[in-house]
């Protein structure tokens, strides 16, 4: 089959929609490079609760930008766009079509449309704000941001530790607020983009989410979180531990909630994530939307 040269494929969908399976089916049809667009799959040692493709699948169908940092290390949308653009460049050099597959809408948006040009983080500044987060907590840091940059504070959720600390760090480094700097944008992707959205009916997604989480519990998810808890650098305000499922399991292992509450809360949180992702995806233009991973329709769309 023939796809227009230097085309980038965005394969998007809410959690549990079957994106990985469709990406693999496409990989069997033409030379591709699979690039993960997922803010949870980046973390090493977080395999079961993130529904990461298993080791055998990753060996046969490598996904780039999976397992690239430790759970205590910060990783921003800026980091992602830089890494993703590097992978896209490699794909084109090798005669492959890059398929960006995942559910993190902020990453897709940043890559397509560009991000504000902000000062680079340094290891020292990241450590400084990680320490502040641990010492003061996310609510107090959000309050600090309200004083410095009310516009950003209003836009950023009070529990979003990563974006709050980044906004404070930007001000600390540049002496300018995030709101002031966000007018200057770096370029987005300059290549043609073909978008495929996998969107099963909501009742089916909800059923899959429940089945998948119960299966995670059976497959050792709590043991995985117990192992994470032995790392003294990890705490509940870090983006990694705020991932759905991990946050609730952490609370359960700290005896804050019982097992039944943990399971219910994790499933509800995953469904809420699914709803947010679906709302964003419905606003996408010029995309092929599929209820099932119909490879024939996908190939026909890509060849147009």
C-alpha cells in the first residue's frame, strides 16, 4: 500500500479502546515506527497498572518513548515534543511511517500545534521544586501560584502537581509568569497528519475498564505498587503516583481506604479519565472515527 511521503499518523482513543492492537495490525501492513503518546507508559516499573504492552509484544513491535524515565523524574510536554520529533525524524530517515499511538491529549496537542517557548528546566530547579512539593504539598503550592500568576492558577487544576511546580519553576528561572510567556510559541509539526480515532460505545468502554482493572489486581498490581512504595523518592503528589489506579492503591496500602473502596474508586477515576479523553477527541477535525479496530477502513483512509 502507498501512503503520502512524510505523513505522520495519530492513532488516538480513550483508555481501554484497543489502540495498541490496531497499531500492531497497521504495523503488519507497511513499514512503521510506533511512538507512544502516553504520560503513564513513560515510567519504568509501572507496567501492570498502566496496561503497558507486555515484554513479548514490545520485543516484536517496539514502542518508542515507553520506559524512558523513573517515576520520580519529571517529564513535561516540552520533553515529549522534543523526543517525539526526534523519533519521527528517525522514522522518515529509515523509510518508515511514524504511528503516534496513545491517549494523552495534551501531548498530541503540543506536538501538532506547538508549545510556548519556556525556559528549560535544570536538574537543580527540578529538585528544588520536588523538595518544595514534598515539604508543603500540592494545595499550598497552588496557593503560591495564585499569588504570582492568578491566570495560570485558575487554568491549572489544584491537584495537578506537575503543571503547578512547572509554572512556579518558570517564574523562578525567568522572573516572568507562565501567562506572560505563553504568547511565544514554538512550531508544531510541519508534516501532514492523518488522524484515526478509536471510539467504542461508552457502555462497552466502561465494561472494559472494569474488566481490565480487576484483571490488573489478579495479575499482581498491588505487589507492583508495594515495590514502588519501597522507593523513598516517591510520594503521592508526584505525577507518576497520581496516575489513575496508582493513587487509589497507594491510599489502600497506607490504610486510608479498604480494598473494595480502592477498586471502586480506581474504576470510577478511570471512567472519568475516559470521559475527559472522549470529550477532547470529539472536537478533533478531519479524523476517521472507528467503533471497532477495522483495519480495512483504516487502510482505505490512509491511502486517500
